[in-house]
């Protein structure tokens, strides 16, 4: 179920304190993500979700949702159509594997073209393992509203995958994948450099209502002149079962210059939005609340990492292609 925040006033130590309360708004916000009747429980039950990814499939600045569901329930791509309402566009966007039960989802830009892609691991139909999926979003390349599965063979049939995470292990600006399998050795799959530009953003909260890690912050990247799409990422602690997420937000921008962009950060707790400028080249930057400019940078160290010797990790390069 989805909940929206409301306000509960309580008297504590002689004063008024604002506490968080929640109201179920599932049927209003997700009218197409219907509830199912479970006879043996004799209750009306919402489809069981193993996790949910936030992504912006069409770069309109409004976060969309991808639900991964448990056995017997479909997965769903829910498009944010405004006014707090989401519509199921799974079929329209070509997510043909949405009937499989998936354990984990990642929403990341795997090739730095500026569009969010998906990594879905641990898919089952009934009691049968059906593989893993890597749907690439083609919206940035040709404007098409669809995903094409581009998963490399080494991951496609890796059995009984139970979790996946993304991290830039070799510091080249491309997110790499760490995938674990039940009873097997984990894999690290390195992204293949393609020349696309990127910006990594680390956030540091300093306000009285914002945590130091700034979990829940909304970061947007857009051109300074206001043209073109707007990328939106939400800093999250995790999105699916047995998984965590990279705390650096990676924005891809294809062949565009990094200096053409600015970032606006909506800080959690305060709700204040702050604009940061001064980006010059592909780097990881730290944005500290209240400063308005990058406070520190880490240059790309492309190719500096390698896997050698006896190790439980297996390096497998992959390249996204049409």
C-alpha cells in the first residue's frame, strides 16, 4: 500500500510537537494497481511487492514507480501522470516480462545516455526460475517509449539470483553491477566505457531538519538554459529485498558538456530547494546543503581498477547495445 504524510499534533512536555502519521491512499494514487481477492485468507489483499524502484522513464521531472511483486502477482511500471496519480504502462513500454515474479529491481543509467534503465534479478514463474533481465530504456536514444532487454549472457541465466546492487568499482563514471546468487559465487560486471559524459553527486545535509546522509533528497539535473529534458533521482537507502544502493547519484548526459548543466536539490525535512552550479567536467562532486557550489570533487580514474589473482569475484565486461 502507499501512504501519504499527514500531520498529527500531540502535546509533549507542555508544548505542541509534530509527529508523522500515515493515511492509505493506494486506490487514489494507483487506480490500475488493483487489489486481488485471496480466497484462503478470506481478505482483500494488496499484491505483495518485494520492492519498488523510483525512476523517471520519460525525463519529465516527475518520478515514476516500478513494482516488483511476489508469486502470483505481476510487476508493473507506473507512470506519474500528475496530480498524484499513476497509470500502468508496462505493456506500452515493452516490459513483456512483467508476469514474472522478481526479487529485486535496480533503476540506474547503465550507459550514461541520460535515461533510467532497469536491472531485474531473481525472476520466477511458479516454481521455475526464468532468468534475469536488463531492460534498456530507449527514450533518450530515439524518443521511443519502450525498453529492450540487453542482458549479457553471463547474467541472463545465472540461477537463483537473490540480490543486485550498483557501484562504480573502477571509478570510470559508469555504474557496475554486483549480483549475488543463492549457493553460488557473486559476480561483478563492469560497464564498458562508451565516451558518454556523466556527473556523480554526493549529498551532505547540514540543516536542523535534514540528516547528514540526506536520505530522501530529490536531485534534478537540467540545462542552464532550460532546454531539453530534466533528470530526476531520489537518494534512497534501498529499493528491493536484500539489496542496498550506491549513495552517489550518477547522472548521464550523452555527448553533452557537463558545464551546460546545473543541479537543484530538494532537501528532506526542510523541503527547501537549492540550486548548484559550477560543474566543469565528468567528476564526482559533493554538494553541501546551504553552500550552492560543489565543495569537493573526485576526478575520474578510468581503468584504475582490475580483478587479479584468486578472488570470489568474477569480472565480466558488458556493453549495452541495440
